[in-house]
């Protein structure tokens, strides 16, 4: 089966750098709403077939992003709290460099195996992965043996990187650190919750198309976008 992971559209918190992870969260801004509408054509182009199921977290921005897909494919949206973002806990809505670094350092620790490390006032890596695993298992239930089945889920940037690095073959730390997933981008994996997943696309591009440098410098989403544009235009 195929699993399509979609990051939500842009919000003002993305622009300000706020650690916005609690309910309901900031809504999509004008750019984010345009991205959500354009997502339908992108899904047709990159995935091809319509999804049998569509899910999102209970945070407002993922529900708003999922709505155009639900209308286009005439399927309901399954709202699942277990699919929420990596919780910021005591760091919620902070924009300071210190707190942002602590949030990212904790998430990177989970990617590199320190799953008992806890986000201040929130979950450990093991707890975060376990509840997201539950959400994905519910989304895929009954379809695991169907190689033609496609399910899609609208989620968040940090959980996509943390869960993807731990559960999807091919999503390396270098790739995820140097090229964070962009708003309203698609990541495609094949497999199942029991057999495991293998990546085909990351943030709209095939894995082999990313100019990853082993041990290269991590980038923000904006830096990654600007770097990719410079590579493509060079």
C-alpha cells in the first residue's frame, strides 16, 4: 500500500518561528489557503490515484489543508488526535532562539536514538512515536494487504521528520536536516505498518533528486528552499 504524508499549509506561526503545537493553533494564512487548493492538482500529479482514506490531526491548520482534498475526492476526513505535532510543552509559542534550539535538539535526539529524552513539559520520543504509530495503524487498518491501496494524512513538519526518520527507510538524518519538508509538500512511502515503509518521495521530489551532502549543515525550511532554487538555476 501507499502512504502519503502531507505537511499542512503555511500559517503566520511558520513565518514568525513560533513553536505552535497546541490546539487549536493558528489557522492557514492566505498563502496557506492557496497552497491547500493547489494541493489537489499536486496530488493528482505526484500520486495519481485517489486515496481510499484521508486523515489529519485535530489541529486546525491540518483540517483546513485536508478540506480541498476531501471535497475533490469525495471522502471524509478522519480526525485523529494521535497524529498531532511533536508537542512543545513548556516551550509552547516561544520564538526565542534558545527555546527553538532546545525543541530541535530534542527532536534530533529522537532521530538519533535517544528516545527516552523528554520535551520539557511534554512527551518523550518513545511516547511520541507510539501514539503516532497508533494513528497510522488506524488509518491503514484493513488495507495492509492491498498493494493498490492509498491512504493520505495531513500532519506537521516536526512529527513528519521524527516519525519518518524512525519508521521510513530512505529518510536519512542528512536529508531531513538539510531539506526540511515544505508547507503543503507530499512525502510518499510504500509498505505497511507491519512490514515497514520505504520512501519514494520526500517533500515533492524523488529521493535521488535531493542534493544531499553527507554530514552537511542543517538548514531551516527557508534556507533549504533558497538553496534548492540556487542548485536548480545553476
